[in-house]
């Protein structure tokens, strides 16, 4: 017997959160979530996005056993900003059975339609910094910290349920041992000659904390045209800063100022996949030590976010930031940089990655379906 069950209790939520570790137990490159973050995410007292998102969280049971899960989201803030009526699905996992996937997706489609939505997209969380898209190529690679990793069959299940492509995304792997293009060197020299431009050499988290809020404000400003992005309020920015600052090495954060104004930034983090796997997703009692050890031994740097203030674009700040991060990465023994997800249609950023010798090594897709 196959049935849908809404998540209404702590025990239901525990089954929801821990289903992937059962499904992926023999999946070589799957990385568990950090479970403390998962519990915080589903807690409206800790996740402010619940204040402007309608949500539904459900399990699929087959003869009493949990065989699938999905979360439905209506981000009213984003819909109002973009003048859309779009629902989202996220946290979609199930066994490789079409009946299970159809049950979950049909439930969510009706939920969205009943609330006046005319389209559903996903996987896409409540906020832009949540994992988006399902992997379509690169299954022999591990995901970066804020990306999904799924079975290949999930793509077939979505296609069979009538879902098409909303947007394709690519991830570049940049070998930083390669020689820097001469065009970049010339742009760098010109940017360095501008006395109003300065790249900050951050050395402590205390110093970083002074800049993180202005950096996130710049993200709000510079991401206005980014697909799916909705503005964060001051409290959300503070929460995001508090969450990530303990993970950040100030030396791996680039901030450029023009006179006294922040003009651009890039935040990177060592890949901590091996540590999360060793900790099995648990920070305590000793998991955080395993994650810390992995960060110190990592040879790959993962790009989290970056942006440049619109009025300062075209001044070489992008090159100044990129080469600063590359030089620091070389100094500390990193060999590669993961670009994180870029829209396949973002030819400008893709060209920049390719000039630095980057190669596409993972692809993702956001799916969509019209609701009638």
C-alpha cells in the first residue's frame, strides 16, 4: 500500500531528514548533510525564510516504510519581486519506482495549483543559497558543499512525470597550476595602478566579521538579476554571516574596496567533503575535528559566492579578485578551484573560467512543469 503522509511530528521530521542516508548507503560519492544544519533549516524559529514562504513537507510510505520525501515551497517574496506565480520543490528523494515519484510530485503539483500557482520548478529551496538543481553529468565527482548529489534515475523519474528543463547549470574545475593568461596579467597591472582600488588582506575572523555584513549587502545589490534570487533582510544576512564565519578562513576571502566602499568580493572555502563523510554528518562529539582536519588537508577550494558592485564593473576588479584567490590558494597548497554552479547561458562568467583553464566537470538542471 502506497500513501502520502504529512510531516507533523519530530519523529516524522527525523525520518524525512535521515531518508537519504538509507537510500545512498552504497552510493560512493554521496556526501551526508551536516545534520545540525538540517534540523535548523526545518525549524521556523531558526530559519527566517518560513516567515515569507508557504511550505509543505511530506513522506511517501509503502507498506509503512518510508520510500520517498519532498518539500513544497512558495516563496512569496520572490514571486512578488519577479511578478510570478511559481511553486518550488526541494528535498526530493525516493526509491527508483515511478509510482512513488508520481505520488510525491502529483501531491505537490496539486498543493501549488490549489494556492494559485501556475508553474513548479526544482529542486530549489526557500533561498538562493540553498542547494539547487539535480546533477545530470559528473556522477563520478563529489558535490561541493552547497550542491545536490542525486541518483541518475531521479532525472528519468522527473522526465516521466512531465518535467522539462527550466535552466541548465555548469560547474568548472580550474587547475591553478596553469599559467595565467597574459591578458589577465595586463588587466591586473592596470587595476593595481588605480590608487583608489585596494584589496584587503584579512587575517582574522574578528576582522572578517566587520566586513561580512557589508559584503552580504553587496550580494543583495549585485544579485538582483540572478535567477531565483530574492532579497535577504538584515536579520537573514546576520544569520547567514553567523552560520558561515566559523567555517571561513579570512585569507581565503577576497574583498576589494574603491576608496572606502566595498566594490567586490569572493568567498571561498576548502572542500570539507572527506571530513563530513568521516563524521557521517554529525558535528559532535568529534565530527567537527574530522571536518577541521579535512579542511586543512584539502587540495580543492570551493567558491561559495562572489559579486561586484555594478558601477565598478569593467575596472578589472574581477581579475584582481580571481588572481588574488589563485595566488593565496597556491601558497597554501591547493591545486584546484571548484567554480560552483553557473548558469549555462552565463557566457561571460563561463568565458572567464575557461580563460583560466577551467573545464566543465559537472552539470546540473533545474526542472519545471506548468500547472493547469
